[in-house]
């Protein structure tokens, strides 16, 4: 049976990772030779810096792929020291996503999500995606976007919503 839901999730995560890569390119253009300084910028002192936001955004689709493949969650190391490393995380996450080839029934299996300190969740695969991974993914994507805005990178909603470009149409006057 065709895996329509899993394929849709692969496409969502992959296209949003393309957006994250686009944001990195815009940051690089804005900061030039000083671009690595953005990696340590943060919105508030108790929040993780931009580089870590990239990693945490990648961890969500990464752990979706690992879950689909029957493997345990395996987060990337949180310290990012270069934009090339950040791009490598995005690229390797997209490659891992592309490797998924399992039936949608995988999403009905109960998953145990370890949260640390003895805490865990038990959710169906679909609830894991909808209620845990997606909110976390968009939180870290938005936080990365907000850091760039705060640091003066000229980005807007259009840059965050790039995944809609293929559907963009123009009404002609004729």
C-alpha cells in the first residue's frame, strides 16, 4: 500500500529544511565574513543560540525518520561551530528523510518517547508527529527566523513560507 501520509510528512519536513537552508544563505549574505557570529546569537539569555536552534529543528525530522525506521531517537550534538556544519546537519537530515520507505501503518504503532529525568510519553506514531515533533520543529524554525530578524537580516514572511512558491499564481489582466 502506498505510504501517502509518510510521504507527505517527508515532503513537509524536507521543504521546511530547504527554508532553513535559505535563511542561512540570507544570513551569510547579510553578515559576510562575520557570519559565524550569528551562531551564538539568542533571543533571551535563557534560550539556546541560533546554531542550536538549527540543530533542534533538524532533530525533529531526523527523529521522525528514525522512528519510521524502527530506531531510537538520536539527536545531533547541540553545538554548531560553523555554517558549513549547520548546512551539513540540514543535508544529512534530508538524506535520512529520503531513506524512509515504510507503510503508513507505521504511524499507528505506539512509540515511547524518553524525555529525560525518568519522564516519557507513549503516543501513537501519528500523535508523536502531530503533537510532539511538528510543534517542536516549528518552534525552533521560528526561533531561528526570529534571531535572524533581531540581528537585522532582511527577511520576511515570504522567506519563511518558501514552500508555497510552487503554488504561487499570478492573475493576468487579459
